[in-house]
């Protein structure tokens, strides 16, 4: 029998899981102000939201499609959709989650339509970042002219392994490992439970581990 | 993250490489220009009519209680009006049935009075055919009332059980009162007497004989001597003759008849 105390404990636990961090809360508050201005007719205020989220939105879509042109089109489409339907945004979730949901759903729809037409159009890895530079050095273990070829080969193998995942598994890995979202946020964006997110993430990692095994045994 | 080159890379480290796959500044310039154009096109573009459905849906979601209340009120008003309309129609039907029964009972009492008056040959000098005509004329309202009653009974099928029961009870009560008086041959009480008096007062022409009838009866009395005896057989014969002959033929034929004290002569 479920007691009242048990329900209260469960509610507290759920509240802890759902409640956002202070940083996320501040971000959501600032977004809600901008969104309210756009809803009141200030079209220029939407540019602030574009500047704030364009890189993250593009990054997610690019990692899902592995095609920079498609990613550019889909990111613009996501912003246009959010702009057209921003009057329907009621603030029940953060604008960030809402925008991500639009972008992910648009991308999943595009991937389902063009499942048989997959080709890469990869961005160049930015080696200005010291962390990336060191990582590339550890993985390729080469210098000079061979180093660029090795980096390119590594990038292609990584994207190939990524594209072998199903769309849902790829989305979970992208949002968690690359974009750094929490399980709860991914669950909200993908409209599924946190357990489902964890299960998909575990399964996707096993597949990627098997695909990229040669790079781990160097 | 551990970026030590001497350490074996993990899957998480490899996946972090994808974070470094970022476009340059020129890409964002082009991206912003394209997005601006699409945004302006989206503002200017006329949206199709079915795009209004999500707005309606959101409005309904936000005001579902008010919309539900208004809808419930509208449905209740509709059924209430229907109920009131049906009740008013039933009341009108009941009143019509009651009037029809009243007309029927009055007419029956009047016709019964006329029949009883026609059955008294000693007090009335008009021939029996006249009485039959009067009876026929008097019977017309009865048949009309019967039709009205039949139509009312056909309307009863659409009435409610309670209304039908009330109408049937009323009809049974009226029929018992009227039929009982008829079969017993008695008009007891104030109402039947008043009804019969009213019928007499209502139709004074019914008791009058027309000039043609008087002439016919006078001629037939001179043509048929047996009529003077006042026997029932001769009366029936004269009635048959009168019914067969038209006025012109009767005048024509009477000129050929000769009446004596004990015989009738006919000229050919």
C-alpha cells in the first residue's frame, strides 16, 4: 500500500531530479524575458536568441547528420519554426529545451526521409583548442604531413561509427557526450523517460566502442 | 578529461573531438544572412488557412473550462427549449381533444333529440322523408366530430403516455355519460336538457318545411286517397312515389289521374 509519506518522498526525489541548476535557471529567466518581448512584437529581440543558440543548435544537427550543408539548412529551419510559433510557447519548459526539441525533431524527420542518401560533408577539426590538439596527438601519434591525413582518417572513422548508430541512439550520444546535456534534459527534448535515455546511451556506447576499437589499442 | 598523450584514449575523449568540428567565422556570416532572408520571407509570406488550427487549439486548451461551460449551457438550453416546445404542443393537443369531445357529446345529444322528435308522428305533420332529411343534416356534425375524434386519436400516438391516459379517461367519462343517456332514452339532469334546448334554439330551420315539400304533400294527398286513411302501408307507398317522381313529372302525371270516390282513373 502506498502511504502518503512515500508519495511525499517520491515527489521530493522527483523535484530534485527535475529542478534546474541555478545557472540554468538564470539562463531560462533571461530567455523568458526575450521571448516575451518577441511575443509582444519585438522581432529584433529574436536575434539575441539566434546569436545565443546558433552554435549549439548547429553543432547538434551537424553531429546528427555529419553534413554541414544539411546542418546549416536544418538549423535555419529550426530557428524559423521557433520564430513562427513562438506565440505558442507558454513557458512550461525553458526556451532552450523547446528550441532543442524543434531542432531535433526537424533533424530526425530529415534523417528518416533521406536515410538512403547519406554522405559526409565534414567540418575541419579546430586544432586551436589545446585539449583537442593533445587528444589528436595521442590518437594519431604522428607528425608532419602524415598527421593531417591521420586526423582526417580519424574524423571519418568517428563519423562512420556515429552514422552506424540508429537515429535515436545517435541523438542521445550527441546530446549527452558532445553537447553536455543532462539525462533529464535529454528526456525532455526526446519526450521519453530518463531510464530510456540511460539505456540508449549505454547501448550506443557499446556499439561505438566496438567500432572504434583499433584506436583504443594503439 | 585526461589529455595525457601517453595515456590510451577513451571513447569519451574521442567523442570530444567532434566538439572541435566547428565552422569558421565566414560560415556564420553566411548563415546569418540566409537566416535573415528566410525570416523576412516567413514574416511576409501569407500563411494558409489551416495554420489557424493550432491557434484555435491553443485557445481551446487555455480556455477549456469556459468553453466547456458555454457548450454545456448551450446544450442544456437547446434541450430545455425542445422540452418546452413538446410540452406546449401536448397542451395544445389536449385542449383540442377536449373541445372535440365536447362538440361530439353536444352533437350527439342534439341528434338524439331530433331522432326522438321524428319518432312522434302524431305531434309532427311533416312527412317522414323530411324527418329523415333533418336527421341526415343533424348527423353530419356527428360524423364530422367523429372525424375530428379520429384525427385526434391519430395524434394521440405522438402524445406522451400520461397525456394519452388523461385523454382516454376523459373520453371514457364523456362516452359513458352520453351513451348511457342515449340507450336509456332519458335525458336526465340539467346538462342534457340544456343541450337539447340549445339544439332547438340553434336550428329553427330544421323544423320548417319548404314550400315544395308542402306542395308535394298536398298533391300526393289528393292523388293517393289511401293517404287519408293514415295507414302505414299507404304512407310508405306515397313516400316511394314521391321519391321516384320529380316535380315536373309529378305535375305532368297528375293531370292524367282522375280521382273518384271509390276509384282512380288514369288517362292514356
